[in-house]
C-alpha cells in the first residue's frame, strides 16, 4: 500500500470530480467507497467505475454538491454598506459615457469581472473538505442542531469568512450522504474497540414517548483496553419497538442486537429493572441477570411509604396543582415532601385563608 506522502506527490488528493467526496484513495488505481467500503478500480484516472458503483449501489447519494456562486469577501463580511458605483453624476445632469478603445490584449469586461480574491484564494483540497464535512455533521448531531442550519444565510456567511473555498453541503447531502457515511465509520470504530474487549456488561431499558411510541435502548459497558482503569460505555442501539413487550419478543430483539455486535461470547451480565417481561427475556437468552440497584431502592422505598400514604396523598394534591409528581421515582417523592416541609408555614396560612381543612 502506498504511503500518504507518495499518494500526495502523485497528485491524487487533488481530484476535482464530485465523485471524490464519496471515495478515499488507497492505491494508485484503487479507491475505497466511504459508504460500503468496497474497493473500486479507477485505472487511467477515469471515474466511470466509481460513478457506476454509486448509481447502482447507492442511488440516493447526491453526486453534485450545492455549489454556490463566488462572492467577494466584501459582500460576505459587510452587507449593511450601500452599493457603490463609479458612475455618479450631479442631480439633474445628463450622464455621458466615453468609449475607450483598448488593444485586444488589454480588453476587459465590465460585467461579471473576476475578483482578485479568486486569484489569491486557492481551491480547498478534497481531503480538507472531507474533514470539514465530518466536523459539520458532528456539530449537528452532538449539539442537536437542525439539518436546515446549512441553509441559514448567516451560517453560510460565517463559513465563507472562515474558509471561502469550502462549499457548504446541502441539507439533502447531509442527511442522505454525509451522515450515513459518518454513522458507518462510527459503527466500524466501535466494533474495532469491542474486538479487543474481554468482557462486556449490558444495561437495557424501555419507555414510551409522548406520542405513544415505544423505544428500547441497549448500552454496553466495558473496561477500556487502552486504559484498564477506565470504564467506557457505548450505546449499541436505541430502536423503536412496535411489537408486544412479551418475554419472547424481547428475547428475540436482544439476541439480534448481541449477534449484530458479536458480543455473545463476551457477555457477562445484563442489568435491567425488575419487570417480569424483561426478566423472562434474559432467562430465555440464557444470560446472567442482575437487578438495577436504583430500581431496587425505589421498590423498597415505595413499600416503606405505604405507612404514610394518606399524608403523601394530601401533599401530592397540593403539589400537583402546580407540577405533576412522578410516583415511580422515590427521589421525586422525597423532593416533594422536603419542599413541603420548607414552605410549611406559608401553606398553612394559605389553607386557613381559603378555609380548607388540612
């Protein structure tokens, strides 16, 4: 395999075709698809095979980037200044234009005249453009920005000021090309990490969203092979689960996730809540099960609170007028009671004014 310096010296990293946004060069005539990692030949410098692969294997990938018109830095940096014209005449006077004849080699065009910035600014290398693309997607994902941020005018101006030669990808390119590529790269990176791990512990839980859609998440916990004192965690999946939450369905779902990540021989224990269906699913998979400590504490506290259930009901009636309490979390009940104790005197005074018996 050729070194990166040798490839650069051959000029392969300065390809101008849009197809190179989706490939990485690994040999002088072999490129690797950034989406499916297939190796494609482009002997003679032709991109025909590369284009054919994208059209047949990845038809949703956009080949053409959203190329914007070149704008001078003065237009980008300050759009509040009025436009300037060199052909000003006093009010009420007629403007005359003087025709000037230039030799052929000195003829210029007034319209669409190329800015000097276009001669100074060098085109951005394809490798750097890919790095910026990846960072853009990471910013959107990690900071929860909308995809439409790439269409925001002020954001585009900012990018142009920082890197005038960079072409901002369109929203469709981000969602259908760049994000799937980054997802596949991340998955492969996590799989490579898990290959060197000796043992893995899983935690899983399910919940229902506000729009009544069920989800299940699975997280793997392991000792970092590079730093044996550090415990790392990776989310293996957060999937919607439309099936009935029976032990058989949950067992089938969990076993598929484990097989997908090749963890069946490394799994030591699975930690869940104390629900009967998930416990039955773990037994069907023949895995070791341990109850979640926080859930177990909650069950113990909820049982202990039954002796003061009448008092909690009265407090809850007051609190729920302003904010709903979550009865399945004992810390929520604790905070509710603790707050009532702090504001006991104002509450008693208010109840007395309203004529409500405590």
